[in-house]
């Protein structure tokens, strides 16, 4: 079967969420997190999502990434409906379309910086993975740390490696879950400057979950997650 790649749908929104509902647990243990949530993101826009701890921000990003499925509703990412895809179709969608950056970096501790960045390319079968990964490491200012393990890098350097890894396959959409939340203020600002510079240069859509109001204010649009729905702030 030929999968819809979004190529034929370049003008539409890059993300469309329609009436998504998500809860955890069941019966009297049930926690309802998202209720009939609607959301649309324009191509190449930067979007901030704020909201209290436990309001469902990471849950929403997990659904957008296809790491979890909603109870009901529809999610279209770059024109592809990801709700209800098989695991293998989801993996291939993620590898092609989505980059993810987490608060805790989630680098593979036994691989060097260069190997961490090469991995998505190798999975995608790129013939020149190492060369492309090196160029990416260079773009985040870490060419001279290529052979270091994560344990030999600072937190800010680890997050730069994670950003390089997320962007190495040139995804249309970058999902960042409190990317500076584990860094000191100055380092966090530098990491954020780098993120904005890269997504603006490459036309990547950025969904940035953050507690930081200054960071949120730098995005084209701002939403707050409250009572299971996204409310536009600006
Ligand atoms: N896998 C899970 N199983 C059960 N409850 C979960 C799970 N993941 C998140 N939750 C609950 O869902 C709510 C939203 O969590 P989360 O999306 O992590 O919020 P946020 O990222 O905004 O802090 C919280 O009450 C959390 O405890
Ligand atoms: Mg969270």
C-alpha cells in the first residue's frame, strides 16, 4: 500500500487534532486527561504549550508522536492520519516526520555523541550516516565532542546532542518537552536560542512545551492546556 506522505498536502496544516480524548486507568480509577481537544498548527510555525504540572502536556506530545493512541478523535500529522496505524507504520512515520527532544535528554549512554546522532540515519538506511551526523553535530557546535560519551558531556552539551539527533533526519515537526527544564537558566537560554535558530532556518514546525513564560513568548502562537483542552493565549 502506498502511504500518504503529505507531499500532496503541502498547503494544509502540518498538525490537525480533532476532538481527541485520552484517559488513563479504568472505572473508578480512571483519570481523564484530554477532553475533545482540538488543535491546528500551521507549517513552519513555532507554538508554545504551557499548563500546570499534570495537565496533560506530555500526554498530548506522546499522542502527536504516535507513541500512544487517543481513546477517540483524530490526529493528522503532515496529512497522515496517525490514529489507528500499525506499530510498523507508526515507527516509519516517526522516523520520517517527527523529531523529539525531552527534558532528560534520553541519549544512549553507551554510544558516543556522533553515534547517537548517526543512529536515526542508520535506521533510515542513509548511506552516509556518519558524514551527515558529523555535519549536524557541527551545526550545534559540538564537532570537537564527537567521540565523547554522554557521561563525559555537560547537561547543555547532552541536550545539544539530543537536538542534533532529533533534527538529523530533517523532520517536518519537532516536539520539545521542557527541553531546558533540566538546565541552569543561562544554558537553557542558549539551548533555546539554538532550537529557534535551527527550526527557523529549516522551516521545521516547533511544538514547545515549557514552564518558562519568556520562552513561550518567543513562539508565534501560545496555548495553555487546561481542563483537558488547549486554549489560545495569543
Ligand atoms: N502512563 C500513565 N498511566 C497513568 N496515568 C498517567 C500516565 N501518564 C500520565 N498519567 C497521568 O496523566 C496526567 C497528565 O500527565 P502528563 O501528561 O505527564 O502531564 P504534564 O506533562 O502536563 O505534567 C497526570 O495526572 C498523570 O499522573
Ligand atoms: Mg510533562
